């Protein structure tokens, strides 16, 4: 069962005309490619999906308060 985050549909709605930037205050990046054994749509993946689908411009994203990665260096990339 996937846990779908509310951020993804919100970004999809506000980026209808062009990708948006974002200031994100959180301890987690929510940028994982998959989570919980391969699920693509979870609370840990919404910003990865939004970038992948062209709703979020990664060059215009600032994340504040991030504690670090969960697994390895690949998470940073």
C-alpha cells in the first residue's frame, strides 16, 4: 500500500502553466525515487515525482532544516 503525499497534487495544480520553485521547511527531503520497498508514490517521494513530471524546477528549490540522508550518497544526488 502506498501512502500518497498531499504535496504532489498541489504542485501539479499550481504548476499547470510552468514549473514552480519552492522553499521547503522540513527535516526530510521527500526526494526519494522510491520508498517502502519500491513504492513510487509515498510521503517520501512527492518532490522527486514533481521534478520528474515537470511541476517543480529543481534549480529553484531551497530546503531548510534537512537532517541528512536516509541511506547513502545517492540520496544527495
